């Protein structure tokens, strides 16, 4: 239980998209809701639309999608 709580807190405070300050928790929520491409996650969350146009966050989003799909 403590590890899950810690992971939830980390997901809320860790910014996946630093340009738009979008936390990992919002990215994971979008993926869990069916956004299984970077484009779909971007549309659902606004990630990849900041100053770097996804240069910094795309690899992390791809990794989160891959991990989610492997769990299924």
C-alpha cells in the first residue's frame, strides 16, 4: 500500500511535459482512457504542444504507453 501511495504522489508531482507542466498522472490517465499513441495523448492532455513541440516529452510518453500495453 505504501509503495502505491508513493507512486501516486510521484506521478502527481513529476512533470512529463515540462513546457506545459503536465504531470505524469495526467498522461497515465489519458493512456488508461484509451490514448495509445503520442498524438492521442497530446490531444487529450495538451502534452507536446509547448515550446519544444514534444522533443523532450515524446520519449517518456512512448515509454509510458509501451508499459501500459505490456500490462494488458
